[in-house]
């Protein structure tokens, strides 16, 4: 099992760097949860059911995270703290969202998500480097993320009627800045970065190419199905309050419980196997969900399969690359979600006038293809000499 190293205290004095990173990750994901509710409420209040604008907004949220790979790579080459400091700029567009006209929202969202993707890549990469790719540490790290995301929406929903949306966006901006400051203040010296070169970065990308494509496909598949199935879930829920609990709060609580288990599992068995388990669970869930209704559908919806999927893919990427390229590994993991979202956006117009069954078939095909690619990646790895020997 991978062991956690260097848990010494840092500039904040009262907490070690791992605790500081967990707090920072918790706050970053509170920001995401609050952002999601605030922007959707803002668009609905001002523009009504403007699906064209929402499609543009979703694209602006999805595509910029591709720069996570660039940010992670630069951090590995010139130093991770420098790049993390740059990501502080993400607070500016958040603060302006409630001030400028709504037409500027997609541009502001794009800048925020680019900076957020970079910050996630650097913090996650440093964690993976300093803990020697410990699945247990990453599992707990993501437990904080899950709880933050689950709480962010309800917090914003409670505050908007009291303070107004402009004040809420300013508050989100401040929380984002605090999260980055905390991470910078406790940044572990063993994971500063700046040890890699451009040649190693390109070799690293080549090494995990199959894993990247497999991950992008499986994420596209589950996002395509679950995103559309949420409309049926709204009918099953009956009320907005129950729908919100089923959509975010309960999945966050169950995910937080399962995250540490997935983390320990990825230390005991091959993370590729964990990723396969998560993929098969997701495939089973979407298939049975299509044929389910009522309480049974709710129970299947709440099955926490994603923590195994995420844990497996993250550990697989991390352990295939050396410590000096862990921000790259994290950046690739973040970018997988972006590519998956892009695939969904490209496919969405095809399914607007069709039904959920065709969406199920397409999603299942993407997940099955990702499983095949994972198996190929395992086969190729078993036959290839470690590309990092001799570097």
C-alpha cells in the first residue's frame, strides 16, 4: 500500500499540509456547488427557458477545463506554486457575474472554469506527489470535495432570497480566493515541482493516452444518460425540494461515505480493476434505470458507483507517471471531464427529438468502448518496458 509522507506543519502552523489541502478542496467545491445554483437561477430569472443561452453557457463551462493539462504541465516544469498563484485570477470573473450584464456570463464562466481547472490540477497533483499516489489519501481528499459540492447548492439557495444574487456571487468570489490562499500557505515542499522538462511531458501524455480516451468516453456516456434522465427523476420526485435532495444532497452524502472505501481498495488492488468495477457498475445502473420507476429508480439513482470510477482512473493515471509529472496526471484527469462534456454537447442535438432509449444505447456503447480500451491499456502495459527507465 502507498504510504503518506511528509505530514509536517507548514505556514499556517496549526494544521499540516494534508489537512490544509482537504479544507481548500472542500471550499473550492462549495464554490462549484454555489456557482451551479446561482448561475442556473440567474439565467432562469432573467431569460426564462432560454436553451440556446444555456447551451452556450454549458460549453463555456466545459471547454476551458482543457487548459488543465497545460496548467499542470507548466507547473511540473516551472513550479506548481507559481501556477496555483496565477489561478487566483478566477475570483475576478466570479465577483463580476452578478454585476455585469447577463450576456457576459458565458465569457466570465469560461475564465473561472479555466482557472478552477488549473487550481484543481495543481492541488491534486501536489497531493498525489507528496503522498506517493496514495489511494487512501486521495479518497479522503475527494470526500471533502463531495461534501463541499453537496453543501454548496443548498447554501446558495438559502442565501439568495436573503442577500440577493449579486452579494452571493461576491461571497463565492471571496471563498474561492480563501481556498487558494490556504493551499498556497500549506503547500508541501516535497511537491513544489519544477523538475520536469517538455520532453517528459510529451512522453507522459503518450504513456496514458489509452487511459485518457477510455476515461473521456465513460464520462461522456454517464453524463449523457444521467443528464437526460434527471428530467424523468424530476417527475418521480414530485416537488422541487425532493428533487434537489435526490439530485445533489443524497448522492453527495453517499459518495462521501464510499470515497474512503474506494481509496483503500485502490491501494489493495490494481486501480485499473477499480476503474473497470466503476464502469461496469455505471453500465448496470443506466440500463436498470431505464426500465425502472418510483422508489426502485430512486434507489438505483443513488448507488454510489462514480467514486470507484473516479478513484480508479485517477490512481491509474497517477501511478503510470513519475512524481515530477503528477500535476500533468491531475490535469489529464480534469480534462477527461471536459472532453466528456464536449462529446455530450456534440451529441445533444442528435437526441433532442428522440427518446431516452436511444440515449441509453449511445451511452452504453460509449461505456462498453471505454471498458475495451481499458483492457487494451492493461495488455499494452504488460508488454511494454517502463518508458521512464533511463530518463
